[in-house]
C-alpha cells in the first residue's frame, strides 16, 4: 500500500485561521528570465511577422516550414480528422457539443430599453466580438473538451471569425483536437504555439489575423504573453492550478470521494484537493480509500505530490461551518455531496461551479454536463465568473433624449459640469436647454 501523508486540520483549533491561509497560499514564482524571453518573442513577432513565426516554429517545435501559409490547416483537414475518429469518440464529442451549445443559448444577452415619461429612451445594445483567438495546448496534451468549451460559446454569441492556434511539435497533430475544431465550427486553424502565437493573435502578421480577444489555457509562456498583451486585446482570465473542494456529510461512498479528489490532483503537482466533513470517521475512511486506490492510478506520482503538498482534510462542527469555510476558500470546483444539497447551496456565495448531490462528479462538468469548464481559480470566484457567451459579447449604452429630456437633463449636466470647471461640457448641454 502507498504511504500517503495528508494535511489534516480542525476548523475549531485556535491556530486554524493561519493554517488555512498557509494552505491556500500559492504564488507561482515569477521567473524574470521567462518574462524577458516572452517580451523578446512578442517584440520579434511585431517586428518580423510571419518570418518570426517560421523561425520559432523551427526552433521550438522542431517543425520546418518554408512559408507561413504552411502553418494553416484547411477546413478539409479538420473534416478529415473528424471522419477518422472511431464512432464512439464522434458520438461523445457530439453529445458534449450539443449540451454545451444548449446551455450557452440560455446565456445570450439581449438588447433592452425603456422610455421615460418625457420620451427620452435609455437602453443597452448587445453586439458580438468580431474576432476571437483560441489557444489550444499541443504536444503531449490533447484537450478537445477545451476546444468545445471555448469555441461553442463564442459561436453562440455570434463571433464571426474564430481563429485557433495549436502547436504541433515535430509536425504531429492530434485528431481529437482537430475534430473538435471541425465540430465547433472554428474558422481558421494555425499550427503555432507558445508566446509567439499569442503575439500573432494580438498584433497580427501577414498571415495570422489580429483578433479582439484571446481565450484558452497554456503553459507559463502562454500565460505570461497573455498578461503582457492584455490591453491591446482582451483575455479570458489568468488561471492558476486546478482546485476541488468537497463538502460531504459522511454518507457518500468513500471510494467516490477519493476518486473525485484524485480527478483534480492528477492535473499537476500544484493542483489542490480539499475535503471538508463533520464526520471524523468518514475522513479516515476516505484516506483509507485513497491509499487503496492510488497505486492503480496512471498519474499516481502527480496525484500523490499534489495531495501531500496542497491537499487537506478539514474537520468541522456542522455543514453551516463547512459553507462558511467554502466561501472563504472560494474554490474553482465545489462538490456538495450531502443529503440536501440545495439547502446547503443557498449558503454558498463564492465558487466557480457547484456540483449538487452524491451522484454529480466534477468530471462530468469538465466534459459534457453543459456549463463551461473554464472557471476562476485561486479565490477569484469572489469577483469573477465562468467563461460564457457573455464573454464574447459587448454592451453599448443607448441614450436618446427627447426635446424635453434634453432640456431637463441639460440643466442638471450644466450645474455638474460647471462644478467640475468643464465649461465646454456645460455649454454643450446648455445649447439644448430651451427658454
């Protein structure tokens, strides 16, 4: 049996607050060498355009191209990838896509307006972003689910041009990823990755069109590049390691809970998996299940490191205290594995996605439930939300003054503008004031 050492905390201990703060703290070391390297790559792409992309593709992906046009995959190539998939994989992608699209349709924002008594009309106009770039990891990673989760809401929002970039080390493509791009109706796909791909999407080259917003996960170089180009383009979020918090009343099969914790711990060594329960014997049972199941996991070493470095079991007095802790932790994924999850859910204010009941595994949310799996991490669910259709739509305010409205509002604006010593503002409003 594998020896597994876990942090075990008591929420009523005198030093618990400081222990929890230490548990949640995660600051990825900011490597100034990486940052400077990314700055140089961005500058090179801005200066040399396509030639920089060709050079970086050869240097970093060990893939030789003679012209930037060779970096684009045709829609026929995407369709061919779709046709080569086994029927079971095509059906699974289809089901996931249909569910993601159906959920996204409910998120669409709409125009609205109201008319005041004097005829002045105020409202909001919704328009889709014209273009979006989607970064998809390549190499050993294959995330067709991320393609669907990012591309489908963009298309439902009405984005006209969706450009996907994906690195292809040694020229190797992943059929599942390309098939997902076909299914999600991605408009263009380019085989570039890293910071150079982000720079190309932000500033454009002779071949790669610039976009208005960049979404999708990537490594530290990609994340750093997204941070540096923000402002020139929009970005989805700066995501940290994956997280799961489970609140369980002690009545769920311990093996289920153990595997739910594993499901996030297997992402990488920095992922965080926490279990909260008021049942001390249940916590012991889950630990026993974890010890039993861990040797059977393909990514056992990663899971073990993640759990031992950042995982924890927390003993509480009751579910109310558990909810209070959940709001303090503000997790990316929150499972409420209890008899009455709806009542407990009413007490939750901060979480990226909430999974209700014993039968709802977080894993279904990652792939096919429907809601987006791109979620806020590192307590940012206190102020941010999952990726959705609304991230690909813009809101414009509508103001249409009637003659009487211009008269009344002009007087108010005049007083306020003169109070700020902005005379042109005041006189502009005063022109519309009638005698």
